[in-house]
């Protein structure tokens, strides 16, 4: 994904070095070299990457245009890429289902996002972002689960170990399948949504 996020400005020099090294390592591996060898990566990095058009994913469709342009300049002029395409992650996720239009819900570690897509184009003006993600759920489990020897309702009660709460979340928590006849859904939509079998696990 591009080096910019919604909250932090990228360090362009470090980002250029990262992309140059990562692309050289990938190119080295693709031609049969070992990415464990720093010399091989350095040799590949010194060569032209003109034969390596690159696709990058953007985690959020509202990244400023100025930062996209700066990223393109960095990769074209600094790294030497011949072609570059930056695509929202939500768009690629929808393409993977064989659809061009739909609503992609991405529940991540720190935030959740809903991105509508129409004919392969993400609509950033209609996208929504919530600061509630997997991190909040883990914290909720830590504070909500009683710890042996502590009072469940006490404000200063001992918190459940973070790793234990994370493990419990990933193994025991899941998104419930849609109930039959949900209001607002077209006929068959609930069945199609639950056709994948097991419910989605929390992360």
C-alpha cells in the first residue's frame, strides 16, 4: 500500500528506499535469485526496473491527490518504474467476487470502512470511516471479562492479559450470519450473504 495514511504524513526518503529495496527483492526472487542475499538484491537494485510495472493498493479512497502525485514521482523518477497503477483495496476486494458494483465493508485493526463502488470506481464522497476496529474489540474483551481474584465491576480491576483477549477474540468471536427475511434486503440477498458457510472471524 502507499506510504500515506489518513493521519500521518509520509517520510518520502525512507519510503523511496523501502520501495526500491522491496521491488529489487521481488524482482530478484522472480528471476530465481535468493532474497536472503543482500548482494543479489543490491545488484538487482542497481539494474533498471524498466521491466517491472507495479500495482499498489490504497487502503482508503480519500488519500490526497497531491500525495498520490508525489508517490508516482518518487516511483517513476527515484525507483525507475515503467508503469504504475494505484487502486483502492476495496475495489480489488469487490473485483475478487466477480462484481463491478457493490458496497465493501472493511473491518480492520484500528478502523472500519464502508466504501461504495459503482462500475469499478470507488466513490470517496460516499465512503464512511469508523474508528471502531479489532483493537477496540480486544480492549472491550479485556475490560469486560472478569479475571480470577478480581471484582468484575471494579474500575481498577485487573485486566485480562492482552494476548489472551486477542486469542479469545480470534477463536471465539464471529460475525453472526444474516437472519432470514432481514428488512431492506432484496429476496435471496440474505441467503447469498450467508452462502459462504462459516461466519467471518473477528480480527
